[in-house]
């Protein structure tokens, strides 16, 4: 039995906000990256904890 977490769109809360992107309008700036990290963090922590519990 394998568990896979899905984070559907990593640019959520960033993609459409001009202040969170570089001048090219595509790539996140440092502030945008910080938002991405905070959004993804719970998924990473959960995955790390599953690895510890399953002993892999």
C-alpha cells in the first residue's frame, strides 16, 4: 500500500498576483517563493513523517 500526496498547483496564491512574480510575469520572486513554500510545507512534513513511521 503506497500513499501519494498531490499538491495540484504549486503556483496557487502566486500566479495571478503581480507583486509576487518577476517582471516576466511567469516566475515567482522571492516573496512568491515564500508563499509557495508555506503552501507546500504541510505536504512535505506529512510525507517526511510517513517515511519515519514506515521505516523507509
